[in-house]
């Protein structure tokens, strides 16, 4: 499977639906506007890594929102630290 997304005259190709979903959610969170387009794919793959490697039933939309809103504080953390912060802020 190949998913192709055109955004702002650029083409992005993903082989997994969850990456396309994360990309869409990042755009909805204005991630590219706030953090720059150069960080967008790094964000998509970082969220995807946290999502896939988590042993819980991670709510992907909530994880994507959390990481987009806290990107500057968490981008250098390990996926375990990111997920720990994520789960600690859930009600």
C-alpha cells in the first residue's frame, strides 16, 4: 500500500495508514506552521514509533495531539519517557 498526500504543493508518501493519519492530525494542529515544515516528517515518524512500540492500547489521536502540543519539551526524550508523560497527563 502507498498513500500519497499533497500538501502545500509538496508530495508526501507513506506506506502505512497510521503515518497518514498522524500527518493529517499534525496539519490540523498547525504543527508545520508552529514548528516548521522541516520538522513535520520527523514528528510523524516519532509519533508512529511511540504508537507502534507501546504495549498499551494507545489512543493515536490523543497521542498525536499531546506530542504536537508539547513537541519542544519532548522531542529529545526517549519513547518511554514520552509515553510516561503522555499517560501521566490522562484523566
